[in-house]
C-alpha cells in the first residue's frame, strides 16, 4: 500500500493568508458602494455630471497605476498597502462632510489614487513572500480566496448599507466606510515584507527528488514546472542597474524593460487585461440587465446576489483551475462567454443563472491569468509589471464603457452583454491556435503554458 504524506502549509503561509483575507474583506466593506450614486443624485448632480465623475475616477487610477507600482518596488509595498485605504478614507470623508461636485471629484481622485497604491503592490508582496517561504505554488489558491473575501466584503456592504442609512443617513454610512478603511490600514501593517536580497527562508518540505514530487501531489508538481519555466523565460531586468534595491526611476525602467523585452511577460500582461476588463466593466451594468428581465425593482438585488455568489465561487475554484491545460483554459473562457450571451439574450430572471455561471468562470480565469503573470516576472520590479497590467485593464475598461453605451442605446442591454462575450471567444481561439503551439514542452498546465 502506498502512503501519501499530506504537506501541511507553513504557519507563516497561513498567517500571511489570514492577513491578506482580512485586508481584502475590509477594503471592500464600504457601505457607500451601493449608495454613492444616490448621494450624488440627491445632491443635485445630473446624469452627465455623475458620468464625468466616473471618468475622473478611472483616469486618476490609470495615471497613477504604474508610477505607484514602481514606488512600491523602490520603497515598501507594505507601506503603500497601509497608505492606500487611508487615502481612500479621506475621499469618503470629503463626500459626506461637504457634498458637492468639486468634493465628489476630489474624492474620486483620492479613491483612484488609493486603488493605484494597492494595485500591483499587493500581488507582488504576496507572491514574493510566498516564494520566500517556498510556497509560490500556493499563490493562485491564496489570491483566489482573497478575491472571494473581497466579494464577501461587497456583499456585506450591500446588506449593511440599508440599516445603517436608515439610522443615520449618508453621514452614518460615510463614517462606517471610513472606519472600514482605517481598519484595513491597521491590518496592512501586519503584512510581512522582506526586500529583495534578504536570505530566503525555506518552508518545511519533502526531500528533493521523485519522492518529493509524489508526496507533494500533481498540483505542486505543476506549480514547480510553472515557476521553473518562468525563470527560464526571462532574466532579471533590474540587473543592468547593478543593485537589488532600485530607486523609483530605475524600478520603473526595469519593470517596463522586462515587459517590453520578455515576450512571455508581455503576453501575460495582455492576457490579464483581456480577461479582466470586459466582465469588470459589465459588472456596473448588471442592475440594468436585471431590470430588463421584468422583475420588480425590489427583486433586482436578489439577482445581483446570484451574480456575486458566482464570483465568490470562481475565486474558490482556483486550486482546481490550476490543473487546466492551455486548451482547458481556452475552453473555460469560451464556455463562460457563451453562457454570458445566452443568459443575457434570454431576458428572463432564470437567465441570471447563466450570467452568474459566466461571472464565476471569468473570476476564475482572472485569478489564473494573474497567477500566470506573477510566475512570468523574474525581475525586482514585480509591482511595476503588475501595475502595468492593471493600467492596461483600466484603459480597456474605459473602452468597454464607451462601446457598451453605444450598443445598449441602440439595441438594449441584453444585446450589449451578448456582444461583450465575443472578445472572450476571440481570446480562447488565440490560445488554442497560438498559445498552446508555442508552449515549451507541449501544452502543459495552464500555469505552465506560454501564451503569445
């Protein structure tokens, strides 16, 4: 009888994950989320003014995304993760203290800045700390659960916003949002951080060799293959600067150089943007799609909860998703795209089951694309490269906003959702016809295959 040893995660890995989950949950526990549009309207803003605020929000994030990633690489990722919710909290406080268009605009700039400070820094810190503990193969699992924690934070804010608003109106909702941000900042200070060049700390692991691969299991073997190919795929772009602790400008140049010079990194950046942007933009329009099914206004939140349940499930399925081959990943995108189009065109409440399933698949695909990117980056400017993917995603989201507005105005929300599924079918086709053929050593697992 063969005895398989179960590898118990290092306590330091569990501690890192617990801090990450708490930070992710508190960062999304913003009771202003479901009400800020009403706050703007009640203040007297027109639809055009509200739309302009969304543009300001997106533009601020895009402009600050990559510079903040380079700053995280040069200074401290943990510092930026602690500052991010504080900057966001200042914006929320401004909204409820002096509600007006200028205050809302400044608040959105601060919110965009807070998001940019955390974007890139969070993924880079988590991956490098896991790698330091010889647990980089757990990244997709950990980050997938973190995305689920974020979703739970959004759900909690939706549930709590109504009762808190009933008690104290917008000021009470604003205070609760600021407090959540302050708690997130406090949690961020507990993140471990070791700068590049610190001595690695090996976690308890099975002995090297064939036996180790057997006891670790197929998922761990795939992760080892994944990280090994990532190291082979690119060289440290920061080496040309001769210093592991790069300054801001050098970190920015190193990150951009790696994304430009390494074809695998560049393809991974584009994959993140292609997968995350479309469904990320469509999320804003799901209430309109729900209302078009004919349900009463009071029932719209129930359909939205169904979608968020699907998103939560997608994050939790990351460990299973790591076993997908490149063709399997392409199939995930294609099936999710078809489900999105079919559910939207059905124009009935039952169609939201398909839409929720599609969002589940898209969340899983996004987590896996992020994990692929982290495995491809080998230089010291990990946060910079990750922020570059975030900026590409934000730019694509704005394009989706514009395209959706044109399609929905002329043909309705269902048709616009269906058309938005087409990019996923195109990406799936490119993966099958191009990505798998260029993968070294065959298609392999989705984490190990090279796309581009």
